[in-house]
């Protein structure tokens, strides 16, 4: 599996190549490919899915190509997800 990468304007070609690579795997559905690519390239899958009304990796490529360079950051995440810790103590402590 490739390293996780931040998307940039030229990164769309890399995403397209990755989609094509994953599409050769007959065990993966298009939804799986969409999720994998979004995760690997730090894309906000839920937001993009709402914009596209589907989880199609080929529609994703077209969508990203239509975005202005400045809009790409609206659909990408550059920080790692934070783990939430509960600060509540149990009644027995």
C-alpha cells in the first residue's frame, strides 16, 4: 500500500493512477476503491460523497479535476485524526 500523501494539483494524476491500479483488483467494489483512495490521500470522503451523491472513484477524479487549486484544501485533511479520551472517572474510583 502506498504511503499516505497530501493532495496537490499534480496529485490528481497520482490518484487516477491509484484508482486504475485498485480497479484491476476484482475483489474491490467501486465504493471500496473510493474509500481507500480518500483515506490514502487524506480526502474528506463524507463531504465529497455528499457533493457527488455517490462513492464512485471515477467521479471523484473528475470532481477533483474541476476544482480550483485553492478549493482542493476544502476537501483534504492534513492533520491526523485525534483520539478522544474520556476524563470522567468511574463511580468506584
